[in-house]
C-alpha cells in the first residue's frame, strides 16, 4: 500500500468514531464527510442546542496536501494529532493548519506542506 493510501485509511479510521459521539444536553449528531479523491475528511455536527438554536458546523477537518496531513480544524477536546501519530502517520508529516504559520515552528509538527 502506498503512503497516501495508507494516510487516507488512517484518517478515516481515526475520524469514524467521532461520528458516534453522544452529547449530554443537546440533540446534536455528527456525520462523516469523506472525499478520498480530493483528500478531504470532515466530521460535521448538526442538530439543536438546549436553547433550541440550530447547530451546524465542522468539528474536525483534515486534508492531505502535497503528501502531508493538514489538520485544518480540530474541535475535539484532546485533539486528533496524537491519534494520527499512534496510527502510523509520522509527526513530521502532520501540519497543524489551524495554528498560524509563525507558531507552527514551535509545535514539533511539520511547518508546511513542503
């Protein structure tokens, strides 16, 4: 299996359980949105809050760009970077895209896609 196919498999494996999260107080459900052809992977939350407000947003957004795994959004309490590493994606191939470029150099992860 080539590297990109392995990354696609790992990302989907790590994200799938987030579609089963149960929210204690709100009627919110998470859905997977996986597009392996464009290398985009999302967990989208939708439903109704306690105050009957509509909830709709992206919980997690991951992309593969130029062979690196970019975490564009990570609304998970603990973050998914450690899970991706534990599943086999090297730290130097993960970019914390939600961090500003000036801060990324201090994270220990890849700085950019090159």
